[in-house]
């Protein structure tokens, strides 16, 4: 089976080449079915190979050709070449799917070489749909694919495949643009390629495991370093995990696997809280955690290591004391070393290793509660005395052995009821009873023979041993029940965390319910983070804290969370479980803290970046047109009456041009603020893309012959606001023309895809690196513009805001052959609507889904900087209004009132005009210098200023004509 990530990578040619190779070796090879799709290279590769005639079927007036299954079986070659395994057969065929035909060929003893794309694998169908947005109806079951004797990947990088597609080697030229803009996007191809590699890697790993199992190979095969860290549940686990992670990284990216072995009886011999922490650490280090069951730790661990082809095992130094190691059974570490065989074992010392002999008294803790212990003591005393009296009355001295066994039975029953203490009491009383009733002299506690003394002592010892065994079994049974209950509680808590929108509240509620508390509170830094239930305060207590039974704190740290538990006293056996739950609570709190900090820091960082960019822009881009306009108007005020008509018109033109630039910059800033506040006027109608493009050409003075246009007449209308769409397209188009070299032309095309209409504006310029493509749409950001003297760098940012406010998307892509392509995707309008007809509210985009508000988060920065504007050297909150009142903001004549109010010095000469103009130029130069000092330099770029609809624009120069 030849596997490919996408159509066109060369699977069919590879199949034909393999067929030719086999034929040259003497094999009988035929082409059972070949799909050439009109590709000449495929036809050339098929020359020299025999083809079995296809079977023709007539369906709905059309002739369809399919593989002649019976013809191939009758021909019975050694090898049959069958293209496109996932194909659906024509109606009337023996099987619905081509892979079913292949199974028949295999059953007939014919080897098959076939091809398939990764999107046709059944188990990957959902993943492919999420990547590409399209559902593949033709799939092949995984069991069929896994039955292949050999699988080969035919690989081709995404860029190479797109080049083949652009050259017409995959599809016909009329389908290339649609394919490049839809299924064959670079992101799609990269994801599909990774998917194919991962599926094939998993198939190879399965084959290796099957081979090792079939041949009973237990020896390690170092195909990859796999480091196993043995966790005992002790405090040294974190140190071992970090050492294991370093070993795995040092070996070139090996696998880190953490393993904890529990006993078969289900009893927990470790700290669950520590295991929860260590499991979280394993995940942070990029490893996996496994918990296995085994009676012998060393055997269970090494069996797991060999099954997973592990190469190294890391264990810690035993925490047992020297006395325990000397008199007890060998430690798990010793067993692992002696049984490891060819697996390398690393012994890591730690601060918790045994520090010599420490005498430790046995714990008095037992699984029996005090009431059962008292009942056991009462039963032991009463039963032994009463039964002894009855036996002495109805028995004879020769029945001593029988009576001794009856008394021994009472010892066992006492152990079952009350534990070891009542059992020992019953054993001692039974020994005294034997001495009193059955040992000569009878009726006294005096023993005449030494053998009787030994017998009585042995009887008591046997009774104590039997009672201890019974008590131990009873205790372990109760512990197993508790362990099962603890596991169920932890599972319920974990499930509540996964299913709940508020994990912390879910944990607290489950804890209160599981342990039966009246109230559970999570406290950190003397603040209640979460509480469930209410403490029941007794009327006899004055302080509510008197009802607090216990507080459990993790790690004893002041800043660590703690649990306040009300309602009942905490048993010692509950401490371990509550510590484990508290560890989960701490993990949830830390996760919530990180999320909250990310939400707080993100907008602040973005606002600070925007504020810096805006300040840089204001210091240069706003001050420069103001300086030129101020100089021109000052000249008119002072000596305008002595100037010629032509000179006055020239100065008015300078002022009008400067103020026109200022109007454009302020308009852009206001649009940014409106987008941020969601106050941008929006009127969505069914819009014709072709008419919009022509309107942009007219408004910007662009000759249609200078741009390649490929827009189909039958293209659906789009949901858009025509003025906003024109401005967005104008920004993108001017930007593309600015970076297109002389002799080449920008290309505008439009196509439909999955209910969307995509407008693609492609240039053939230097392009933008992948890691900087998203910077194109940042406000106040230039990537090395050809004209950095005009504009705020808001053009592309505003285009993104405009498009997203209309419910669309705008994304950058590489142009095949070099350059940048901007793709604007808008929703297709209802076919029943005609051009300029309003869009019904039910079909309009949800304002909550508009992303432009996050992209252009600058309203605060705009309001802080734009007001007040500088005027005449001091702050004036009406700064811009003074220039608007002149009436030349739109290129009109100056207000006569303004001329009347000016004082003209008749003694000034024309040279003073030159001085004012020179002074303005010096101010402009200083402004530029200030901007260059403050602003960060950028390397290359695509950022276009928003064009003014009321003027013409030179796309090449980026300045107003």
C-alpha cells in the first residue's frame, strides 16, 4: 500500500514504477485499474505494462468504467496494480467499494499494490474534517489497511506539491486557483503530512511489537531510548523524575515513563498526595504515568519495562534502615538490579535515604474500633469461663484434647470480634483453664510435671499466633475495603473536576459529601476561596471557631491552601485522603491563578505596545502635516496681500495637502476607536464583488489594465457593507501594488468555498516570513515600508477590523512563485437576494463573534494621546478645530473671517516667507529625528495606510497626488 498525504504527491507513479521493477524481475504484473486524471507523466509510466480491459456500466445516460474483477481473477497475474483503494464502485458492481474488490483478489491468491490518501483512513476521518473543513465520504476501514504486508509513504513537502499544482501537473489549469485557496493550503498540507507520518510511525511500532511477540523476544531493542522511573510514592519521587527527564533529553529526545507498582490486594502503601504531585510533574516534563499491579515490585516493574522495550530504569536508594535490610527480605531496588538483565539500572541517592538504625515502636493503630474491642474482651472473658465450667461438669479428664480445641476456637472467635487484644486475653485465660481443670492436681493452678508447664505455654503461644494471624487478615480486609472506598472517592472527585465548569467548587462539594462534614472551606492567606455547606454552631459556644474540628495545610506553608473542616472530628485514617484532595485543590488554584494572570497581563501588554506605537506616530506623522500647514497659513496671514495669485494658490495647496493628510490620519484613529468600542456604523447588504473592485479602481485612480482580474460573472453576492469593503480592498490592493516590482502585475481573483466567497489579492514582491505574517495586521506597525514618511501603519489593521466586523476573515498566504497573497473570506449571501438588498437580521453575524475589538485595542491610548493636540506651542483642547474652521480641510478656500482677524505687517518682505518655510522644514526634520529615536526599527513590511475616498492616491509612491 502506497500512502500519501494528499492527491498529487506521486503515489500512482510510484505504484507504476514498482510494477515495472517487479516485471523486470520476472513477475507477471498487470494494471487492473489506473486513474491517470489526464496526467501525461502517469501515462508515460504506464507504458510497457499490460492492462486488463475495464468493465463499462451505463448509469443515468453515462458510461462508467470500473475494474473488471472477474477479468483480473481469470487472468490471474502474480501482481495486480489497483489505483485509489477508497473509490466507490459504480452502481451494479459486485461490491460497493474498491477495497472489497481488492480483498477478493487477495483471496484468489493475487498480490495487490494499491494507493490511498490519508484523508480516506476511517479512524482519521474526523481529524481530517477538522483540518480541511470537508468530510470525506469515501473511507477504508483500518482493519483493511493494517492487513497490508507493507506500507510505504510517498512524501512531498507542501511547497513542492503547491508548485506542481501551479504548474498544472495535478489538476487542469481552471481548477488550480480553487485548489490552492481551499484544500491545498500550506497549513492543510502540513497538517495532513504530519498525520500521515504519525499514522505510519504507529503502524511501524505495531509491526515491531507484533514481531517481538511472535518470536518471543524479550531482549531490549534500542530503536529508541525509553527511560522508566520507578516511583515508590515517597518524597524522593520528584528528584527521580527530574533525573530521568535529564537522562531522556541527553539521549536525544527519548521517552520518559513513570511507573508506580501497587500490591495485588489493593492496599495503598504510599502517600496518594505525593503521587498526585508526581503525576502532575511527569506531565509537565513531557512523560507518561502508569500504575500497575503486582505482588513482587521488581518482577512487575521489569515485566512492564520489557513489554515497552525500555532501555533504562531509574530507581532510588532504599529508604529502609540497615536493620530492616539485614533482617527483612531484600528491597525492591536489590531485586530490580539482580533481575534487570540487559536493561541498564541507575541507582539515584537522595536526601531521604536511610540514615542508620532507628528503633521504632510498633504502632498501636488497629482497624478495630473501641466498641468492637470491648465486645471482644467481654466475649473472651465470659465465653472462656462459661465454656470451661460447662466442660468441667460434662466432660471427663480423658477429653482434654477435645476441650483444648474448643477453647482454641474461642480464641479465634475473639480475634475476629475484637482483634488481637481480646484474642491474647482469651489465649491466656484458656491456658489457665486447662491448668485448673485438666492438669494434676485438678482444681488448683499448681503444676506438678514440667511437661505440663511446657504444654500450657505452647498452647498459649499457639493461641496468640493464631489470633494474630486472624487479626492481621481481618485488618487487611478492612484496609482493602477502605482503599476501595478511597479510590472511589478520588475517582468521583476527579470526575467532578472534569465535568464541572468550576473545578474548585466541585472538589469542595464532593469532599463534604464523601466525608460527611457540615461545612468545608478552602482558605489561603486568611481568605476564603471556596466554601460548601454551613457550620452548625452550638448555642453554648460564643465563638464560631470553637466548632472547627481541624485544619489541614499542605506543606505547612502560609501561602499554601488549607482545608477547614466542620461537623465531626477527623480520623487519623482520613488525613491521607484529605491531603491527596488538598493536592488536587492546590493544582486547580494554581491553574486558576495562571489563567487570571494571563488575562490581566495580556491586555496590559497589548495596550502598552499600542500606546508606544501611537506616541511614536503622533510625534512624527501628526506633527509633520501640521507643521507644513502651519507654515503655509502663517505666510498667508503675514504677507498674503503682497503675494501673487499663483503663490497664494501654491501655499493654499500646501496647507490643503497637509490638512488632508491630517484628516486621513485622524479618521483612521477614529475608526480604530469605533472598532474597539463596537460603534462602527454597519449596514450589511448583498454586495457584488466585481462591482466593488471596479469602484475601488475608480476611487483610487488605478487603471484596470494594470491589474489581472479573475472574477467569474456567476460569483455569488457577499454579505458586506459596501463602503467598508471598498476601504478594506483599497488598503490591500494599494499595499500589494506598492510591493510588486516593475513589469509585474497584481492579481485579483475570487472563488467560492464551503459557503464562503474568497477574494484573493496576490502580489509578486519579496513576501513576508512565516513568523512575521501576523504582524501585518498590527496597528502602528510597519515591517520596512517603502514609504515610512506617511501614514500611521493602520491600513492593514483597519482592513482586518472592517472585514471581521462584517463577519469575515482576512489571512496572509504565500504566493506560489514568490510574494504575498491576502485572502478576504466573506459569507455568501442568500441566492434569493439581489444586489444592494439588505441582509435579514437572522443572517447577519453575531457582534460577539467579531474579533476586531481584540485586534484593535487602542481606544484608550487614542483618547490619551490625540487630545489635546498641540497648537502654537501650547496645549489646546480645540487644537484640531481651529484648522477645520479654515474650511481647507477638504481643499476649499480659506474662511474670510480668518483673514479678517489676521494682523499683517506690511513691512515684511518676501524673504520672511522663505524663513517661515525654512523654520517649518527644520521643525519637520526635528520631528522626524525624534520619531527615529523613539520608534523601533523594523525589517520589512506590509502595512498600508487607509486611503481617503475623496482624493486620488498614487499606489507606487504611497503619497497623495
